[in-house]
C-alpha cells in the first residue's frame, strides 16, 4: 500500500514536470507574468496611498468639504502634521467632527490611512 502510494506520488510529480516541459514558450511566459502580477497587486493593495485616497477620502478632502484639510494643500496640512502621524491615524479611526469614524472606510487598515495621509499632505 505504502509503496503504491509512493509510486502514485512519483507519477504525479513526473506528470507535472512533463506538463511544464510540454508547454510552449508562450504559455510559460504567460504563467510567469500571471504569477508576478499576483504578487505585485498584493503589494499595491498594502500601501498605495493615492488609491486609498481616491477610494475613501477624496469625496471630502478634494474640495475641503465641512472644513476637511484639502488634498495636496501643504499650508492646511502643516498644523495637522504637528500632531504627529500616530495622532492623525487615531483621528481617522475615531472620527473627528464632520469626519466619520475610519473616514467611512471600514476595510482600511492603519497602514492604509497612513499611506493616504502621506499622499494628501503633498510632497
Ligand atoms: C465625510 C467626509 C470625510 C471623509 C470621507 C474623510 N474625511 Fe478626513 N476629515 C474630514 C473633515 C471634515 C476633517 C476636519 C475635521 C476637523 O478638524 O474638524 C478631516 C480631517 C482629517 C485629518 C486631520 C485629523 C486631525 O487630527 O487633525 C486627517 C488625517 C484625515 N481627515 C484623514 C482622512 C483619511 C485618510 C480619509 C480616508 C480614509 C478621510 N480623512 C476621509 C472629512 C472627511
């Protein structure tokens, strides 16, 4: 029984290798690109401040709705930045006056908020 199982596994492995070798170059390249893209998109989701901003913060921070500091306006952001990044992330999590808790982005992480703030304050 054990031996049969082992042979079975060997055959499966051999089949995989021969499948890979039997693939034409195009298919292999496509698979590589697909694998690379999968890894890449995870990285983007983790820390793309601009993407978080556009998805969750833009509605208010683009035009300064209800006194929101305006995107890329360094003067408006300067006094806020003096509180420190941790305090700003906490403000988003807790909400602040007209800003709803978590900026209404409930699947956003602290990292997402931090990235979005870094994007909004301008370079
Ligand atoms: C519904 C409108 C709205 C949305 C959506 C919103 N904000 Fe705000 N935000 C505000 C307003 C209004 C203020 C100013 C609050 C005040 O100081 O009275 C503010 C202030 C802030 C501040 C300064 C906090 C402080 O302590 O001074 C940060 C940082 C911030 N927002 C980040 C974000 C981020 C990041 C997002 C997106 C995830 C977001 N906001 C989404 C309305 C919004």
